[in-house]
């Protein structure tokens, strides 16, 4: 991400059920080239899915939307790219716009835009630029902990995202916080970053615990199946019969025979 925050942050094309395709262009603010980029990305995507018939080629463009992360009175509700085809007339390619900070966190959740929640840190950016106060530090801590993180965790509990998604989103939140506010001494003193770092440590510990538990359970299950194999061998079954019954490799079964 550029320090000026003036460039495109990300864009992506998502395909749903191998049919519906959606293109999102995420932008800090408007510029004269955004419509060109959206049209170009859409065209390149349409080429991948083109259909050829006897007398024509069909290009189906994805549904596009521009997401303005910051906006003002001059930010448009839609961006228009007008195509002129000489004698065939003109066509207005209209791209709807979303003014991100006009939405509440609850509204973002309702629209299933969980992936954008870390970017909600921008909500207080202008206010903090004017005054780097203790009051704004408290506001930011509340926005992060009671707003963004709580919403991410609620989405995990609801099954909308996985636990790994939660870790990624909180990690992105920490990186964006560092970029936007990491150098503000007042916020360091108030421990805003510490709260995020502690959250990541706790979540990482949870992942490691879950991983170790799964490994332990897997090892216990393997021990049990080998005990079964030993008992079957002791009962007189051949190594081939035991391998077929337990689904263990024949070489492992023969190894158990040599241990008797």
C-alpha cells in the first residue's frame, strides 16, 4: 500500500457457481482512469469466457462495482464510460459505486462484506489527522475491539467465515493500523497496538492448540488400529488378511510379525 493512500488498493473478480461473475474495484478516491481500468479488467475477463457462434463472438462482462473507501460531496454514485461506435451509435457503460464509509458495520455484515471490515479503520482517519488526542485513541480502541474484531468473530461463530479467515482478517487489521496510525506516540502510550498484537497471539495459540490436539488424536487412533492388527495376527490371521481388514500397508503388518 502506498504511503499516500491514493492508489488502487485491490481489485478482484469472483465467480459464483461457475456462472455469476463479480468484479470489485476498491479505490481510495475517484480519478480519471478508474472507468478505463474497470472496462479493461472486465474485457480481459470476458475474453476468458467468450462464446463463439457461427456469425458472432459473445463477450459477457462481469458485474462491476467501484468501492470508494473514502469519499466526499464530489464522489459519484456511479461512474460512466461512454463508448462511441460511429454509425452504430453510442453506449453508456455505467459502473455503480459504493461509498464505503456511509455504511455501518452492521450494514456491511448484512451485505456479506466481511472481507472489508479491516478497512473500516479509515472511519476515524480524517478525525485523527486533525487531533491525535487521548479521546481519539479511546474511540479507535472501541472501533477496533467492540466494532471490527467483534464483528469478525461474530461472523466466525455464525459460520460465515472460518477460523483461519478470522486470523487473516485480524492480521490485515493490524497491518493497516500500523500503516495508518503506528507512528502516533499518543496511541502507543494508550496501548492501541498492544491490544491487536495480544489478540493475534491468543488466536495463534488457539490454532497451535487445535493443531496439536488433532495430531494427538490421530496418533491415538493409529495406535488403536495397530493394537487391533496385533490381536488379529495373534488370533491366527495371515498378514495379508490383516492388511485387508485394517487397511494398513502390508509392509507394516509384516513388521508387526517380526516384533512378536
